[in-house]
């Protein structure tokens, strides 16, 4: 299993979530976050905004579905402009359903 964390533009979050659902990925967690990337925020006149609003989507997928999920996120989140976001993938060793105690996805 792999955990995908995608930091994307807030205005693309619904589009990405809908695209993931259409691709068969229904479970995800959505968080409103603030941060900055390589561009170190934006400067408007003399004012620097170094913490920009972003949305973080988190989901866990089976290894064989990783590339499909990442591709869907990339295609649906991309605007072609600086600040489109980043995707991080990490291994997941175990998962448990709290209600049933069931192990695995």
C-alpha cells in the first residue's frame, strides 16, 4: 500500500476529487492548508505573501493502482502555472478499520 499526499491549488480540489471518483478512487481526506513552494510565495508591490492557501488530498491505494491515481491527480490538478502543487508518495505498512478491527484496505 502507498499513501499519496497531493498539495494542490484550492480551486482545483473539487475537479481532482471528482476525477478520482470517476477513476474508481472514492476514499480520500481533504485538508485546507497553507504553505509555500520553491517560489517562496508571491510579491505584490512591497507586500510578500509567503503562506498561500492550498488543499492537501490524502489517500491510500494498493501498489498496483499507484500510477493510475497519480496520473489522475496530475492531469486534473495541472493548470500549467507556478504553484500547481506537489505529490508525495510514501509506503504504508499497516491499516486498520477502527469500527471492525479489520486489517488492510
